[in-house]
């Protein structure tokens, strides 16, 4: 049976890249809109009774999308509030 060895890397670790700025609220709105469209399609097309759970899946997707939009908007307001509250650096003379 061959032995397993760990190789120690001697190179210094590169710094992490800066995080990407994304529009999370737009992504949530698109996803919630898709759930709403799916719900409309399912309400127009008659489903057999055993497949009615699809309707509730769409309703749940819309509800979670609404919660996600509220949550991300709140986090965005808090983050911009922190940036405004930070004092400007002063120069000691």
C-alpha cells in the first residue's frame, strides 16, 4: 500500500481578491418575478389535484423572495449608514 504524504508549500500566500460589487436586490427581483410568472402559468393551466403542490412551491418562492429583498435592503441601508458615520481622517500637525 503506497504511503500518503502531504507536501508543504513554501510560497507565500497571495492576497485575496477584492469582493465584487453586485446588485443583489435586482437578482432577487428577477428570481421573484420568475416565481410569479410560474405561478400565473400554473393558475392558467389546470393541474391534476395531486400536482397542486407546485402552486404552493411558487407561493413559497415569492414569499422568500419578498423576505430576501427586505433583508438585503436592510443590510444595504446599514452598510451605507456605517460609511456615513465614519469620521474623516485628520492630519496631526
